[in-house]
């Protein structure tokens, strides 16, 4: 999937169907000139239904079609025949989609399971036919109910990527390179900041045909929690990951400080993110000799007493097997 095809935020307009009218009909046939009322009910209007689809990874299907209208219910007819219900409209969305009211920003629902269906707009009820209104004092009612009108709603569909592991780091920390080495994903890689503007997903093949999903979240910058840069667009994708892999390059001026800045951005955006399992990977470690790595370990042992860390290099394939082992153990503890 190319970066331009990853759509994670769209606005849509929805309309449910109107209910059909009830029928005003009096039974007439040969030798029965004054039959009673037999007008049927109108059909209900079509619903607008959201359905989860595990085979979708993006909201691309809503990029070019933003308006969805359900069918109207048909009118009732004679012989108490009810009108057909209006055709329902289904919005297929990827798992992890959050649905908000466009005006109030209130979260209406979230879709997290495959084939999960939720009615987001109900169709109007069909009107009752005149046979419902027959009584001893009014044996030939010549009126019926009109159908109820459908509803309209403007919504925001917002995708939060569902992945087992989320890569967290500053721009140009080597996240895309690591993803390309661990998985068959082919993210855009270049030597400048914000190469990645959309999350990239890849499946890591593990031992005995096991696998897990890893997401390369676009680089976080200081102030991202307040929306600086594209902060809110980036950070929301981390909410769905069960494990966070912090990637900090070995040539960073201060590894501990960089980790604390990243952690603080997550804390300010959503404190619950700190409850997730964390692992720190020092990337680009092929630039270090044994003596320098030993010195760094002594410093890091003081700073990271509770959070595990390890040295890796995507280019030199250093520590990647151990990295997969650790991540698998964290995901299945």
C-alpha cells in the first residue's frame, strides 16, 4: 500500500430511509361490495449500519464517496399487504475505527471486532394501514398513518491502527528501516525528518509460523501532545498498541533525555499510554565499538532501572533475533 492510499480520517454524511405510508383501502370483490378496511402497513426505512472488516487497513473507500443514503420503505397496499423495507446501507470499516459526531466531537461508537455490526442511523418507521383503526364505532376508517422521516447525520471516521507493537521515536530514528528489515513492508526511507507521514504496518514472522503486527508510527516531536506538527494524527495510533518499542539512535546527544521527552509527550496526550509494556531499543549500534558500548551500558543501567533496553542495528542485523524474542515474550506473558 502506498502512503497516499493510507486514509485514516474522513468526514461522511449519512441519511437513513423514510418509512412508507400506510394504505387506506376497503376490501372489494365480487359479491362483497362493502368489505372492511384492509390497508397494509408501510415498510420501514433503511438503516445505516457500520460493519467491521478485518481485511481493511485504511479508510480509503471513503476518500471519493462521502455521502450514503439508505432506501425508503415502500407504501402498504390492499389485503393487508405490508410494503417492503427500505434497503439498508452498510459502511465497511477497518478494525480500530472510532466514529464521532462531526458537530459535538462526541464518540458514538468504536468498531474493534470483525463482522461487528452497529446501527448508526435507524430508518423511519412505516405508517400503519387503516385496518388497524377499525373499531365498533368506526368500521370503515378512511385514514392511515404516514411513515416517519429518516434521519441525517454528519460523522467523522477516525482510524486508530490496531497493531501488537508500536514503534515510538523522534523523526529519523530509524523506525522505517527497522520495519523494512523485520517485515516485508516497504516504507519510504530517506535521510531527512518526517519521511513517514502515515503509519506503516508490517507482519513480523516468528518461530513455528507464529507472527505479530508492528506499526511504524510517524515520528513524534516535542509539543506533539498539543498538536504541534501532526502530533494528534500521530499519537492516536499508539493508543491501540499493546507494547511500545521506543527507538532511540545511538548517536543521540542524551539517550535518557530523549526517552523522557517521548514519554512526556505520551503522558500529556493520554496518561493511560504509560500503562503499556515498554522496551527501549538503541538503534544504529553498529557505529559503536565495544569500549563505547560498555560505557553506555553503565550509564543506561543507572537511568533505566525498571525499563529493559537493548542495542540493535537494522543495517548490520545486530540484535534483531533477540529483539523479536523479547517482543514475543512481552506480547505473550
